[in-house]
C-alpha cells in the first residue's frame, strides 16, 4: 500500500494491521506517492534517528518545490530546533534547556494539580464531560503558556496557530495545495508577529518566564537572533501542548477500555510513570517523522541516495514484534519499553521531562475518578491532524461516588 494511502484519514482510524503488513512485505521501500523512502520497522527508524548521516533539515532542503511567495513561512520553520542540525540545534536546545530540566518542571506540580481540579470540577458537577476540549487540550496549553509567558486568554488563538503549523509540517511530506498553503502560511506568520510583539514587550518589562529569558539572551548576549527566538517560541508552544493532549486522551480511553490495567494502577500507583510510557508506545502521539540522507548509504538492505527523504512511521515501529513482545497488547507493567515516541539521538524531545511529569501529575489526579468515568462512544473519532494520534472528542459520563 502507498504511504499516501496509509496517511489517509480512513486508514489512520486504525492503522495497525496495515503497519503489520508493511513491516512484513515492504519494511523499507521507495514510495513514489510521497517521493521518499517509507520506513516501518523499529530498527531502521532508530538507526535513522541516531545517525549523523541523516539531516533534520528537511524543510530547508526541499522548500524549493514551493512558490516564492511561500518562502517566508519556510524561513521561519527552517529556524526551529527540530528542523536544524548541530551545531545550531545544540545551540538552540541549550538556550531553552534550563526551563525543561527535571528540577525546573517539578516546581509546577502544585500548579498542574490545581489546574486539573479546576478543569474537572464542572464535569463532576454536571455528571458528564467532553474530556478532550474540557481537560486534555486546555491543561497542557495552560502549563506551557505559563512557562513561556503568554496570557491564558490568548490560548484559543494560539491553539489555532499551532494547528496551522502542524498541518504545514505534515503536508510538507506529500503535497500542499497553493490555496491551502496560503491560508495556513498567513496563520503562521500571524503567530510569529504575535510572538515578536511579546518579545518586544518582554525587553521593555522582563518577567520570570522563558520568553523574557530568550529575548534578553538575544539582545544582551547575542547567543540567539531575534528571528530564532520567535521561531522557537512557536515550536515550544506547539510541541508543549500537542503531545501531552494526545497522551491524556489516549491514556484515559485505554484505561477505561482495559479495566484490568486500571486496577493494576489503583493497586500500585507507582506504576503510573511506566503506564505513561506504555500509553505513548501503544498509541504513538506523533506518528510520523522524516530525515534526509546527507550521503549515499545502506539501510535495511537498501541503498539510500544523498538528498533522499526517509519518512519514518514511528507508530509502526512502536508496534514492531522484533522489538516489543506482544506489541498489540496494552500492558502497564511492560519492561524494556524504549519506544520511539520522544524520538532518539540528537533530536530527542527537548520537553521530555515536562511531558512525562505533566502526564504523571494528571494521571495521579485522575486515577481515583476513573472507575466513575463511562465512555459514551463505542468507537473513537481520531483527530484530523494525521501526524498526531489522539481522540478528536471523548464524551464521558461521570457517575456519582
């Protein structure tokens, strides 16, 4: 099956049987539908992510396919840390590192727990909740907004801008219609202008937040450019909410569908961190990534030529039986669970500590309520963004204690 078909909404509703077939029939093959190699096995994907012979600069190397009027938005995207290689990548990562260390993120525990209480309270009072829009989406947005330093009242608009950026990144691997790209490009440019105004305000009146820290570093130390600051604030706001939103939604659904696993967590809440890793493996939140070969090389018995793109289906790698025993079983006690959901190698997710800690606090809070939750839909409608796997909506009935 062509990769473009696999990336369709119909297949992505439940892609795992298709992934299994691809791993068996064509685990690494050139695919004309996406003008790239499609990789489905854990070993091949892991090797690409760790190899210095592959570049993350996929936008910079392929942007020539698009018209001149769209190049400004690609200028912005090409500056973000997940789209550049070392030494620039390390430079950008180091500039934001302090905000996302384990020591830094644990300071937000009380705030995260309080926000969980506030978000769930209306649902408890009504006896029902649309979990995604009322809890799973706003919680990580509120947390990353506080860390970065943007007003919570702007979050709905920020979410729309983030969705536009994510759409461009996904479609970049295949084809973007000019009319659609024009709309999304304007949204991304509006996002950058908004952030640039916030940077200017921070320079005049700095606060104890990441936005001010980066703005001052650019002005006073010259370690970043103003353009790098705004571009990377954009990706931090984007990545800082999307993955956790998916993990929370996927996790609640999986635990409601697997009461035996829910009981294991109730009996031993110390398993929650392990359960989060299993949630991320079983339903990979960011399903696809890409790298470009910087030289001719061998991979999985194939010759990859310089400048060719390898499109990696992370969600397939996370269900690879050569790496995971009984991969289609959801098991919160699973060991040896080094999955691909945070990436690996140089571009390991910069916010990994925040994502894990935020999910841990949220599930610790939600665990006593899970037996009272009842799924009102028998099937899942997945989010429209095919690069993100999480429920589009999830209506729950909340029974009285």
